[in-house]
DNA sequence: ACGATAGGCAAGCCGTCACTTGCCTATCAA
DNA sequence: TTGATAGGCAAGTGACGGCTTGCCTATCGT
C-alpha cells in the first residue's frame, strides 16, 4: 500500500493531476483531461488519464464516486502525511515490502 | 530537479537507505550495505547500493563527503518539505490551533 | 429506440530503471 | 612495494511503467 503511494507520486503527469484536484475537487475524467490540456499544455489521452487516476486511487490519494454515467474524483492527502512522519519527524522508520 | 526527488523516492531500497541514514548519519557505502543486509534481510550488492546513493544524491536527499578512501553519506530531508508544501499545506479546514 | 456521451478492459509497443558483470583507480597497512 | 580495502565507470540484460489501439458496456437526451 505504501509502495503504491510512492509509485503514484513518481510520475509528473500524476502530480499535475493532484495539483488540479487540489484546486478543484470532484472532477470527472474528461474534466481532468481538459484542464491538463488547457492549463498545462499537456496532450494526454483519455485512456492515459484514466490509468493515472486508477494508480492514484490505488495509492489512496484519490477517492472516486460514481453518479450516473459520471465518475467524480476527490483528493485525499492523508497518505502524504505518512511521508512526513517517516523522515521529517524524529520517528522510527516504517517498513516497505 | 524536483523530478529527481520523486524518482529517488520511488524505489523501496532507496527508502530503506533513507531510513538507515535517518538512524545514523555519515555511513559509508559498505556500512549501508551491511545494515541493509543485517537489519532488513536485503541482499543488495555494493554496486547496486552505490547507484542508489548516487540517485539519492542527485535528488538532494543525501550529501556525500570524501575522507581518504572513505565516502560518508549524510541525510538531508529539506527536499521533502518541498513535497509536503505542494499538497499538504493548503490543508482542509482544521480547528486545531 | 437511437445516437451520443462517459468510462472500462486488454493486448501490445517502447522507453526507462534496477541490477549485474567486468575492469578500473585510489588509499591504507604490512 | 605489495596486497587488501573502498569506491567508480560503463556496457549489457531483464523487467516494469506509461501509452496507444481497438473494442466493449452503461447511462443520458431526444
């Protein structure tokens, strides 16, 4: 699980998606696509973004809720706090698989 | 540069190295190897650890100083604070002062 | 019912990454 | 000086990750 977190953060496009969700929660897949294109000049396909969102979801950084034919994505920054506790505070290290 | 930071954190062995340096700063390459083996049961070759340390150094997470034939590695967690400020600081409304 | 919209699934391609292998330099101890 | 120690460099390999391609299901508007 913690492994998924760092893998998720390793891709620059995924980090931009986190930025977009930080600014506006509850975006759909196409909204994320559009904002990546217009605000960052990224030509990312729908499938690519879909897979990125799946990775972010597996990492616990994004929660998704279905409403009709739409799927809205919300940001959850709580997993990031694990990073802080691991190295930024005088705390015992955690284990990674 | 920020790209290097996330790449460096993406590998579990490198995160363990950070853990070891958190516990004891100024370790040499062979010391890191030994501690990874004895404390985490990892059979990592010297060259592998050497490359990991180079990646951590490129990310700014580790600074190295040469003394004779030894090279000691020190941890620098400051780049990590940069990560946290990106998504964690515009935090959800919390009443705790 | 029909077409359009929103999204999912799976195979394949290609680049990157972690690791090995082999050989090299530099420092210290005898 | 010789041998042992500490580390570096570079090419090659295997696996994984990001992206595409093609086709699929589900929901909504008309």
